[in-house]
């Protein structure tokens, strides 16, 4: 498996539902932005992997046909909230294996207002096994959003074990908005205080409304290629995927009786460990990370799952400001899902775009100084977890 160059990235500003373009237009715009950033034409792309969650089959073709009709394979991808990174995983794999020299990963989502829900109600739901595990641990609340019950329950399990003040979760929302204030692609750029976060309407367990990511519309894309293709076409070779792993659930998700496991804690642990081993990287050497903060509680738990801080120390990690500028590692400089937004199919590729800009040194007021490696964590219940490590190399 040879190294893979992140030759170009692009995205469109994320918006609230109903305030932006339709999925096909957003997808076309993001793909064109990535191609322009790379400096190549669409005809140079040999395969495309297109991710979305809410959409009919071949929506990927509908988006890319606006860019060109080249006859290449276009594969549609759906892995819940890990969809964008799953599309990137497939595109990278195609290039790394030698199947193609250059591929495109595209993700988009045109979402509706309100909490996530199932589209098909006449068949078994993919999350039935997860809901059964949740019900055994904490029961269910028909008045609370489904995802909030999962991730609020995970946060409450940590509170119960370590006896921490759940108000610490609100500090993550404050940090998220502070970072997003410098991101023109983000939906929520206004600053908030801990008091405002805690005073927002309660959702489930320790979660309040300002600790939950919003339904969002958007699109993002990446062009990946071999180093040889980059040299032959004069593309920027400085950022490469050094290691990447995609995992799904094991028995621990359902059999431990712990909501943290039900929402993918072990997935993150196992996937990150595989990436660190493949790359030969110590997580304490990381200076910038984009991780899956669909809720403040999940960002909090993921600090430990990714070994950014030892088990049981995440509260101190947050209170000491080790998760932001001036601390150990800047988490979600983009504002993350909480503030940038979470258009499911686009999220993983938007994370990738942010980290490429960080490693190139072109992130503007969000720039993390001294970053030569960057980690991305993208999680989807159901389940899938993708962790990717990027490296800046001499070009």
C-alpha cells in the first residue's frame, strides 16, 4: 500500500436546513472546489466515491454529472455519520492499492429541520440492536431525541463513574463557538458563555440544546492521488494520508452494559490504536485534531478514547484548557460539528479539508502553529468509526 497525497480539498459554507442550495448543487460546488484546489480537471479523476445519508440511490451521480460526464465509476456510500470519511477511506484504498492513480471523495447532505429519524418504518431499523442495548441500560424516553438519549447516556455514565460536575461539558460548547468564530464555513459563529449553554433547554441527561449539533446542509470533497501522479501533474504533494483505519462494532458495544460502549467508545479506541501503530505516532505529539463532537459528551469521551489524555482525566484536560490554543492539542479548530454544523455525509470530508488547510499553514486565524501531523476521528452509530492520520512532508 503506497502513500496517498491529499492533492485538493474543498467545501461550501454550511447552512441551516432550507437556507442553502439543493444537494446536487452543493455537491457539484464542493467537487469543483476540490478540483480547483488540486489544479486538475474532472477528466483526470478515475473513480469517485460519494457519500450521503438522506437521499435516493445514485444521488452521487446527480451531483457529479453537473461536473462532467466522463463515464467513470461512481460509487454511492452510506455509513451514517461516518459516511464522508468512509468515502475517503474507499478513495484512498483505491489509490493506495494501485487500482487508480487519482480518485475523488465527495460528501453532501440536504437535511430537514429537527432531530434525526428513520425514513423507512416498515422494516427492521438498523439501530434496533443499539436501542435494545440502550433500553437494558437506561430505558428510553419517547420525548427525547434518539441520538441525544445515546450520547447523553454516555456522558452520564462517565459522570456516575468519576463523580465529575456535568457542567464541564458546557465548556466544550464555549470552546467550539470560540473556534468557529474564525471559520467562514461555520453555521454558528456567535460566542456563548457557560451560563448560556447551561441555561438552554434541557434535552437529555446532562445535555442542553447548546450542547447538541444542529441539523445542517453542506458538502465537502477531496482529491487523492499517488505521489507519482502529483509530480507528473504539478500538484501539491505536501499533505499525505500516513495511516487510516475503519472499524465496526464488536461484542463490547452490546454486552458491557455501558452506554459509553454503545455509542462507540471501543470503536474509537481500537481504530485510533491501529492508526497510531501503523504510523508510529505517539498521540501526545498531536497538535491538532478534528474529532466527532456530535454532542459535547462525545467530544469529552473521545479525548480519552484517542489517548489525548489518560483515562479518568478528561475533566482536568478541559478545565486546564488543554483542548484549545495554548494547550496540549487544539481540538476542532473548525468549530466542529457543534458549531460548524453536521451535514452527515459531508462531515468527514469537511474535517479532512480543515486538517489539510492546517498542515498547509493556510487556515488563517484558525491556524495551529507547529502542526506537522493531524488526526481525524469520524463516528457513525450503526456502526462505523474512521480514524485518519495526515502528515506534512517535504514537497
